[in-house]
C-alpha cells in the first residue's frame, strides 16, 4: 500500500484511533465531552489512514516527537 517504511505503523495507529473513537461512542453517555473526544480521535485516525493512501505525512507525524 505504501512505499514508506512506517506506512504500516501509521495505518495501524490510524485504525487504533478509529477503533478508540467507536468505543468511546459506544460506552459514553452521549454528552458533549465524550462526543468531542471521539470526534478528535476519529479525525486523527481517518487522517492517518488517508495519509498512508495518499503517501503524505499525517497530522500525528507532523507534530513530531513530544518531550
């Protein structure tokens, strides 16, 4: 799918974030906080998967290593 060596790792992290977002939606009480968290997690996950397909750095990769 990707020629980058970390493409599979990015794809796995994206799938993990999407799964976490779906889990938050399933177990939350549908208040604003969990919904915003699920939206953020899902957005980052979708961006990571799309970045592998488009062969570009994802938002998580552009942040870089945090201290």
